[in-house]
C-alpha cells in the first residue's frame, strides 16, 4: 500500500489530505467518495 497526498476543496477553501491506496486511480476514487466528485484540486501524488 502506498501513501498519496492531494489538495481537495472543502467548504470555501482547500486542504491538503493524505490517503493510503494501492494506486493513484484508487486514491482518486477514495477521495471522490469521501469529499464528492469534482473535489480534487491537485491530483494525488505518491509520497516517498
């Protein structure tokens, strides 16, 4: 499992969040499931 960080829209601003997933696509889907479709400001990037 890998750790990804992304910036998502929350309320009137945006926050940097981290998520653990097997792939970038899975990380994107997890973020959209939690914060809503179209919420991602910057794509998930793997943290090494």
